[in-house]
C-alpha cells in the first residue's frame, strides 16, 4: 500500500545514526478499529493515489502515521506514495514538485515552521487537495493537529497538581524540546505556564534541543545532570526525547524515584508500558496518531467532494495516566489497540489559544 517504504527505511538507517529508526508493530485489531469510523461518501473519481510528504520518518509517531494513512487510504481504494524530507525544507519542496505530477492529493507534514508555502501554492495551482498535518502553513486549506499550547498547559497543570519536589522546594524542570518546529515550542511554553498556574515558583532550569532523537536527547541531557542533580521533572515534546533524558538521569547515578517524566505522544507500545509500570512517567499528553492519520485521509476526501473543512481540524489531546490509558487504548488479546470511537468522541476546543 505504501510505495518505497523499505527504501526510505534503509536510507535512514544508513544516513542518520543519531536517529535510529523506530519500528511500529500494528495491533492485530487495528483494521477492525479503523472500520468503526465511517468513511466519507465519495464517488469513483475520488483520489486513488495520495502523496505523503513526511518530515522525518524515523520517529515512532510518523511510523504510525505512515501505516495508518496507508490503511485508511486503502479503505477508499487508494494507494500512498511516501517521500521523506529528513527535516530539509529544500528537499521537501522538490519532493512535492515531483509528486504533484503523479498524485491526486497530497498530505504534508512540514519539515520546518516556515518555508513550505510553495507546496500549498503548487497544489492550488494544479487543483490538487493538500492537507497539512501538525504544523500550519500560510495559505493552507486545512490543518489536522492538536492545539499544542493548550495541551501543554493541561499537562503542566496536571503536573502542578500531582507532583511535588521531594525537598519541598519549587519544582526544577528540564525541557527537552525541538525549537525548529513551532508546535513543539508551544508545547513547552504551554507546559510551563500551566505548571506555574499551580506552582508559581516552578521553572525550567535548562531548555535543550533533543531533535526528536532518543540518542541526541540522552547525550545533551547528560551534560545537564553533571551540573544539576536536583531536577524534579523532565518535560519532553515527545516520548523518545523524554526517555533519552531519563536514561541519562539514571546513568548519572541519580535516583529515578525522585524525578517525574511528562511527555507528549504516548504513541508506541513502549511508552504505554512505561506509563503502566508506575515509574517516572506519571502522565503523557496523548495525541492519538492513529486518529490523526484517519483525519488526514478523510480530509483529502472531503476536499475532493467539495465538503467544507475547518482551517484547523482540532485533534483531541489530554493528559493520560495509568488509570485512564485503557479508556483510549484497551488491551485486545494482550496488545494495546486504539479505541478510535472513544477517541473520536472526545470533546475538543474550537479555537486554539495560540497557533
């Protein structure tokens, strides 16, 4: 269903040693879960070949999107062609120019906060639907994404209400971010504001660029823990950088009973298992990548059919704990499986506080 996926995987393994390629193992009940969400009504002329321009495919979040986009497209009788920009704006624009000659629609995860406007314009010039995921692009018709600042704020409030420094002092927080992407900055900004709304003296001690990589996050966090041995909270814009920082914390000889991990995503099975172990990972802002992928493909079909689409198709995101995880990801035959009907039923805000 996905063209050239194996080739993309080998390119990343060979060329990006600091970005090990995540492996997504789809649950056996996934197709059944997908079939529970109604398809958009389309005719025989609906897009049969959809291009997906991903920003970096090595990450577990995008491994899930790649798989689910292909599965959802197949439900419409469509195939998916993937190109990976490896976080290069120039490469992504060239890939778009190539794909727009051979596809009926395009899904775009921008490689950076700015500079991808030409792709939206090229799609409009050719009359090809372009659906943007995660990061807004000027001129876009629709964006499928969470409200990053608001989700960060909610997670920060959860930490403020449930985590206290063992020393009884203001919480000291390490921020593992990705400053090249605005949504990730908004998550960090929202988190600290939400935390400070409960504990006003809490503060970021260091803000690092983990680059979405467990290895890079571990390397950079290790230097922080040589100086700051009393970090109370590791906040991360994604699961993998949070786990890399946690590994560095432990390898520094620090007591992981004294640190709390709060991350965005809860995307892979490992993240869910870590949450259920009742260790440092206390809560994660669940972003439901499976539902994001469904909405991306459905938005393509809505645009094709002339249905109105929101400029921002807001995806739910909320703090999830070991006590609430099974509401959205029950174990079916022993495997974490998304309950897409429950996820789709979650209430979302109509307007994001910040974009």
